[in-house]
C-alpha cells in the first residue's frame, strides 16, 4: 500500500522512516531556532595543530557551533533561501525549503530514492545526463524516453542546440496514469539546449494536468549565451508545489571538486529527501559550505552588475565556445552551437573513413572513433551515444561531445591538431 502525501502524491519508499527522521527534523529545527536566538554555550574546542585559521573560521557560525546541521550549514542555507527565493518569487524557509547535498549527484539520488516508487514511470528527455536512467531503475521505477529531434538549420548557418525540439504530441503521449515525474535538464547536457519559455510552459501544463512531479536539474543555470534566458520551471504557475530544483557549486563557481549541491522545493517534498539524506550521507563538509555561502553573498550583492562573477563567467565561456566552434569548422567537423553549458556536440561524419565501421560490434561507432582519435590525434571527447537509451544509441553515434571550459593553451592545441588533421585528410 502506498502512503498518500498531503499533496496527493504517493511515496512508499520512505514513509516507514518518517517516524524516525520526521520527529528528529522537527526537534532539531526547533532547537536550531532557539539556539540562534539565545546563543547557549554549546561549542566544542578545536585542536589548533595543522588547522588553517581561515578554514577553521569557516567551520563554525557566530553561535559557536562546530558540528553543523546535517541538512546544511546555516550561512549557506540562509543565503540560498534569500538568493533563489528572489529568483523564484517565493519566500523560502532555509530550514524547510533548502537541502544541501554532496553535489548535485546526491541531490538527484535523493529525488529518485525518496519520490519514485516501484512501478512508477519517469519521463526522461533524450539526450540525457547518464545517471538519470540507472537512478530511476535503482528506485524501482521505469524510464520512459522522449527525444529532442533536430530540425534543419537555416541556410548558411550552423545548427544550434535550439534547433533540437520536442514534438508536443509525442511528449504528451508519454504522460500516463503511472507517470510520477519528469526529469528536466536545462541547459541540457550534452546538447547545450536552453529550453524556451514556451517549451517550459508546455511541460508545466502537462505536469499540472497529470499531477506529475518535476525534477529540474539546473546545474548549468548561469552558463547561458547569446542573450538567451534561463527559465526556472518552479517559477511558472502551478509548478512550485511539484518541483524539486537542483543546483551545483561545481558548475556555478567552477569548483567541481568541492562536491556541494542543493535542492530547493516545498517542504512536503523535501521532507522525503531529508529522510534519504539524513540516513545515508548525513552531512556535507562545512568548510566548503562556508566558502560557498560567502561566494553567494558576494553574488547577491552584485547580481546583474558587470562585476558579477556569473556575468563574467558566461562571457568568458561564450568566447571559448566560439573559438572551439571555429576550430571544429575549420577542421571539417560540424558543431552544433550550444546555447548553454560548457559542452558542444559535433558531427564527425566526414571523418568516418578514418575508422572503418564494424556492423556487428556491440560498441557504438562514436565510442570506437574516440578511442582511435585519442591514440592517433591526441584529442579527447565523449561519445554522444552514452547519453541515449539503448534502443536509440545507434541513431546518434555520428556525434561526439567536446568540452570548451579549458585554458587558452589547450584550446589552441586543439585548434592546431584539427587544422593539421584537415590538411592530412585533404592530402596537403
């Protein structure tokens, strides 16, 4: 029997755990509010040996606590609530509407484990970040795929990620009485597509109509180019109460090794994620959270201004994107110009003569081509077939994914390799 949440959603995976973590969270939340108000003597003395004073300072708050709340460092959840509350048009409670996780990866894992039950269907838009499908399976759900399909580019122009679109009728047909959630990744990895407001509104209308959740993976939200706008689906009518928004420090501040992520959403959904988090990972390193809190505070103060890191980062990466696009075109490949992220896909069909196809091979052609390219040309990419479900891999094995978040010396080296390769190919 599935337990019925107050919103009408069924969550059987974690219901039995609520008697443990539900009361713990309620108690600790109450205690934290009182502690912040009255400042009792509750700190533990740290050993001074080998601890940098700046890191140590970031390990405690003004209240003197050393071991921070398992659901997020107070300074971080507070600024995340202020920052994103403004963007989402919501009054966010740091203790109930924000959860800090070990990277966006754990945030995704918590979503699937907490909210997807045996037999539930989850809609995944192809191409997709490769962890979605196995995470659905681990939760007992079934992945249902719908493809972004390329349309011909305008004459004389390169194809853009915006030329890849969902078929509205096909998407609508994927929603059934068994659909629990849809996973939305905008900007999309690996394609770089930034979904338009019209596309977002269509997806939102289907979610509301069929009473479906949305797991919105927005880790590349600040990496948007050419004046495109990142639309937060949770800000659309009827979507806040059914959306989990996922963010990442690694993508936001170019600190992928820190492994700090977060989820934003209504308490009636996040309480289930808190159950999974508290009984698995439990806690994220505080020093990284404190540093991230300070970075977000600076961005809050400079939001939208020329000196904003978010503004400067997208400008710098757009220039690097354009550089790699020019290099690939000059080298004979056909790049698909991304509207967002720091990835781009390229069609290498003109180079297929370099590596003969093996029709009976279980390995997709793009994977074998990349292995050859690494050994013979010194270039590295990722096979796009890895971002598709098994039945569709062969349809997209003429595409590979490059990353342009690189130092200028690396981009110049890639340019030289592609130019030399093109000359060799033409016999010059």
